[in-house]
C-alpha cells in the first residue's frame, strides 16, 4: 500500500508542479511582454486579470507540492522540548487542524465555483470564466488534506523526520 501511495504522490506532485510552474512562467512572460509592448505604445489587453488568475493557479496548485517537500516553516523551538511521543502528538494535532481548515476552504471554493458557474461570471476584459480556477484550487485543497493524512500515517509509523 505504501508503494502505491508513494508513487501516487510522486506523480501528483509532478503534475501539480508542472501546472504551477507553467502558470508562473506564463505570468512572467506575460508581464515582461506587456512592459515591452507598453513601451512601444501597445499594451496587452487583459494582462492584469490574466496575471491575477494565473497567480491563483500558482498558489493553489503548489500548496500540496510544498507540503510534500516539507518546505513549510516549523516551530522547532517548541518541538525540541517534547519527547518523541509528544512530537508525534503535536505533529498529528497540527495536521488534523490543517485537514479541517483545508476541508472548509476546499468546500467553500467548490461552492463559490458552483455560484460562479451558475451566474456565468467572467473577467471584465477577456471574458474568461472564473469557475475553473475556483474548482481547481478547491481540488488542490482536498489533495492537501490527503497529504496531511499521509503525513499522519508516516508520523505514527515512525517514518516522519
């Protein structure tokens, strides 16, 4: 089972990294191109809203990747003073709180996505729909919950840290 989960998370991490990295590259390219075109008197229409939507993709799609890489900031001062069991308990408690938080965020993003889809709300200049971004980031929040569950399993098996 662990082999399956490890390979699943490895593939998922790669896919999310590609999506987030592509969105970040597009943001940079679009910003530079707009600056150059503005200097020539021909700004690119909709740059601001494209960059804003791409930023949502970058943030949403890279949150699980950062968690899998353990790139988050930890309060080691507190954990250093605890026993091994205390550390496991504290790490589990924080993961459970994060699971609850990301379930709430993911659920609300799905509801917002439903409302945006039903209303047909689009961006003002390019008329891009907002709902796919809300759905995508919502799904990434649920993936983040899976990452935290995987962390909890590793914590109690003694494979974390």
